[in-house]
């Protein structure tokens, strides 16, 4: 599972460099997210710009990643493609996660 992380301002920005988050990669996604967010404090923004498809296993993996964050850390999402955005809205997970149009917006929102 290709995930890349960078600290920018006080935000841990994680880029998903895979076209799909589905049953085939869900366990690796959760493990990699746990590794990258270990010790995180504050905001963690998951940039999904390259993700074209997500299924229920992928959605569950993102929820698990949120739940396994250290105390005080919060998971936000950015750059959802239309198909991925639709999954979050249909399942009402858009009420669970803060969703930003872009990663740049997520960083800018933090600066305000």
C-alpha cells in the first residue's frame, strides 16, 4: 500500500498513491496508516486525490484508521473524486469526517 506522509504546518498530510481502497488492500491500508500516525497529535489529513474507487471494506479501513489514532488526533479527508465522495455521502460518513475540497484548503483552514 503506497501512502506518503509529510508534516506541513501542524498538519500530518497523508497521500494515498493507489487508485483503489478495497478489500484487496484494506488490511495493508490500516497497518500503514497505523504506522504513519503513531504518535500523531492534532490534525491528520488523508488526501484521496488519486483514489478512484472505494468499497465498503475501504470505507471500514478509513473508519478504523480514524479510531486507531492517538488521543487528541483527528482524521480529516481531502480531494475526494466524485465516485469516492458519493460513497461517503450515501453512507452518511460525510457527517463523521470533515471533508475538504483540496489538501491546500485543508492546510489553509488550519492556518485560519
